[in-house]
C-alpha cells in the first residue's frame, strides 16, 4: 500500500467517485465526480480539502459534478480534451503527461474505445491506476466510440502492470460481470470462486473494488481473450447477456 488513501463515494445508481487524499494534510483529488453535493459532503465529513478534480472521459456521469466542486472549493479540473463537452477544464492532458496529487505523480495513459479520448491515471509509486469505464472488475466498457482492437489493446496494457497494482473503476458492475465471466469460462475455478465471493459481498452491500491486476488476469474474460477476434466475440456476447 502507498502513502495516499483512496475512498469511494457511491453516487447515482452504481457510480463511484474516488477521493485520493493525503492522510497528513487532507489534500484531496476527486476522480470522475458525477455530481457535486455528495462528494463535497463526503470530503467535509472526513476533514478533506478537494484541491483538484481528475476526469477520465467526457460522459456526464463522470464529469457532471466538476463545476459544482470547483465553485465550492476553487479546485482545478484536469482531464482529456473531450471532457470540455461538459465543463471547462483548467488543464487538458493526454498520453505521457504527468499529474501531481499531494506530492505524488501519476502518468496519463490514452486508452480510447469507450470514448475516443478516454484516459487513465497510473500512480506507479502508489501501485494504483484509475481507469474510468475502460476496465471493470471482471469486465470492460462498451465500445461506444472506438474499436475492439483499441479496447483489447487497453486490456493487455493494463494487465501488463505488476500483479499487485490496484485498479479503480467507475462503476459497481462486478456481480453482473462475474456471471458473464462464468458463462464465458464455465470451467474456470478462479471465476467460480470469485463469483461466490462477490455474491456474498453484494448481499451485504459491500463494495467489490478496487480489483487487482492479478485478479483480472485470472478472472476477466476480456483480459483473457486470446486475440482481438475472441475479445470482439465476447464483447458482443456481453452486450446481449442477461
């Protein structure tokens, strides 16, 4: 575990806003705020000061709280250029740019497919990456603006990180994803066991995130696809899976 603390703020139906904070100073970045008030309330309750917002992509359920948080705190808002469809950014970033949160650097990755300008923030020293709606626990995002080739490449890039890197996703989709993973790989005992664990957590209303690179290599059917064709077939199957 690193120096920074990460806290989930559940909002809307199944979104998570992530608060990355320095436990000593309270300096905090809010990742993908759908709305402002619950995020501001959570930060205030924990004695945290939001100094910046980080967006991964333009969708309003990841950017809708930008302006309210900036108005309330004077924070800066950083994200991909596409996020300006929703609110004005103070800094536009893309592949290779670096962002500092409470003295710790993250490198920006371009990971298009869910949206054309989707990015991730990889905090190497902290062993964590914020991937928005590109990878989910046992799943991946829909191909709204990009291609299967792009998303498969994203899966392989994230899965190439060290086993213990924590992956922070934008939604609580793990139970549905686990059921599809078992449909895709019914003989995979790691998937069988994880589905049971996820069912137990969700029955108690417990968050299933973050996940880890090792867990995704073992149980994510989109990471485990042998090539782009298999990935595309699985993504198509998931779109109609019930």
